[in-house]
């Protein structure tokens, strides 16, 4: 009964959102272009010097450009792993995204799950993993991801609108994002 109530509530939210939203023909996935904050778990005596933080941010931005500007996913994966922060949600999510774009869905899934383990509230991962679910034909799981995004960022967020638009398309329809 509880699952049915959640599904009905999610369906109602989606229906209201789709009824109020303009028709979207292109699905846009807003990227995670800001590098994640420095690791706060370290003690001050172990904190990285400022130049190392700058190097990390520069490396993150370079990998980001490789993904979204040049579509060089293999290079981006190498760059992101070299940062030494693939245990952070933002980095793991971009690695997962890159593997997905290369067509390696099993490895992509591992990285998305790693990102959510690092930060269960990382909205961008819920969006990208939801798009992964749509591509795999797992529409119920994608709907679950959509409801998580609604909880975390609201139904007016870009991440929500992107995944909702993907779910609106008929199964087997090619997505553009």
C-alpha cells in the first residue's frame, strides 16, 4: 500500500509539472562545473596547501572541459582519476557520466553508485543515474530517481526537468543531452 501511495504521489507531481511546463524537445543535463569543496575530514595539521587546492580545481575544470566541450570522455576519465578525489560525489559522477557516454554501462553504474555512497544528496548524480536508468529501459527506477530529485532540489530544478523530459519520451526514443 505504501509503495502504491508513493507511486501515485510521484505520478501526480509529474503530471502537474508536465502540465505546467512548456513542451521540451531536447533534454539538457546541466553539468557539475564547480569543483567539489576540499576534503573537510582532514585535520588542520593535515590540510593541503592552497596551491594543491588550486591544482585540484584546475584539474577538475580541465576534465570538465574535456567532457562537455570536446566530448573526450576517455581523456576526462584519466584526468579525473589522476586528481586523487574519485571518492567525492562530483568527481565520481563525472567519471560515471563519461563511462556512460562511452557506452560502458556496467562501469558507469558502479561510479554512479559510488558517487551516491559518497553523497546521497548529490542531485546531479541522481539526474545522471536516472538518465542511465532511462537508457537501460528501467523507467520505474528512473521515476524513483526523479522523486529523489524532487525531494532534494524541487520539481522546478533543471535536474528534475531534464529527467522528467527524458521520461516523457516514448521508450526507445533517442535522447539528446
